[in-house]
């Protein structure tokens, strides 16, 4: 087995290294306390159970690792004073996936794209045995993808403590690593392009730990959570976009458990409506996609708008979550259908 082909289970094993070290210490203590051949056999069996896939130094326990200049190569030290290189899996990405609309100085790629160029429906492979995934953060979505009072909220908000590690959702390449001043409401922002045209956005960060054009692997810490930009309290604003167009990230992740809804995501164009969200049936989503906004002009009344758009005052109030006594402001956008 070549070093570069050490499989992903070794990587997982490596990630639990600290736990392994503790286990090793307790196993050693147990070893000292027990002297029967039977007990030794049990300990050996336990150690082999932990690491059945590693092809290196099977007789020795790893005790430490040393970073090298290449972030995907580490040196692993064993208790018998030997060492070996450990090759971590590199992102499995084709360059051509990233040539389209690759702008590192614009928050949104594919700007001005006609919706006609987006397929009505397409299957996107999110993860498989060689392409892992990782929820950027787990927790309760405190504000979902929806129309929020005066403006669309095109992501899912997850509460955090400033400094919480934020992880890349999938393997990819960093397209944007911008500071608050350049991004407007997003604060410090990272955007990662993934194979298949999907992009993930990580907003309000306190710190960036990657830069533009870096390749990143799913689960890699790309920044620290914060409260920068248009934010009322520390949280992660997480967006998912296909060809630059946002859809509800809860269609992809169950943020409470950190699991993917499915390894293949069927994107549908009607998901792009701000009124279409996870949990809706297809017909509800298609209906939501037909909703219309009206910008209030001087003299508009709810009754006149209801007549104009073939609906009722009650329906308009329900869609916007206000009462029929609501005072309309000129310039305000309301949902009329
Ligand atoms: Zn948000």
C-alpha cells in the first residue's frame, strides 16, 4: 500500500489522535497492572481493534505528530522512536470546475445571470466515500431562509460564541475571503466554490483562516465565528448558492444533527424563491415561487392592492404577517400574492 493511498479511515483515526493517546496511557497502565498472558492478549486485541486499517508500524502506538510545510503531510512519531510520513487526503477536485465566473473580488459570482440559463432541475452529488462533508456548525437555526420584514434573508443563522471554529462544508476552493468593508452586510465573509457549481457562504466571521484560491477540505476550519457586518449578536450566516443563486441551506443540512439530508441533492429552480423553504412540498414551493412583491407608492391602500392583484386584504396581511391596520410606508416592499 503506497503512502498516498492510505485510506480515509486512517484520516479519521488520525483525527481521534488525542483520544488515542489517552487510551494508550490507560492501556499501558492496565498492562503494567496485569501480567497474565490472557490479559496481554486482551490488550493486544484492543489495540488492533482501534487501528485495523493502518499499514504502517502496526506494532507501535503513535505518540505525536509534527506539521510540515505541506498542510496535507504530517510526520507521525511512534513510541518505539520510529517515524513515518502521514499523507492526509487531498481535495479531489478538477480545476475546470472552477473556471466559470471565478471572481475573487466580487461577493456574488454569476451576477446578472438570466434565470433561463439555470436548469429547472439537476442532481448534485454532495458527498460520497471519497468526498466527505461537514456541517459548518451544528445547532438550532435561529433565523431561517425567508422574507424577513423588509428584505430577503438568504441564509440560515446559527448562534455561536465569538471564536467558535467554522468548518468548510465540502471540499472546494476559496473564491472570496473579504473583510467587512467590502461585503456590506456579510461582515468578514468566506465563499467556497465546490465541484458542481455549488457555493457556500460563511458570514459575520471574526477571523479568516484561509485566503482566496486556497484549496480546502470538508471539515477544515476556515474561520472563526463572530459578529461583524449587519449582525445583532454573534452568529454564523450560512448560505448555499447554485450558479450564484441562493436557496434554503436547510435543504442540504440538518444543522441540529450536523448531517446531510441526502448525499445527492436534487436542485429545483423554484427553490430559488425566497418564499420556498425546506419542509414544503413541491407544489407548495412552486406556488411560493409565484409570489409577487409590490413597492408601496403614495396613495396605495391595502384594499386597492388586493383588487389590483386579484386577492384579498386578509391574504396580503397573512403573507406579510401584519394586521389590516398596518400603516404602509412609501418605498416599502410587501408581498401581494
Ligand atoms: Zn443571516
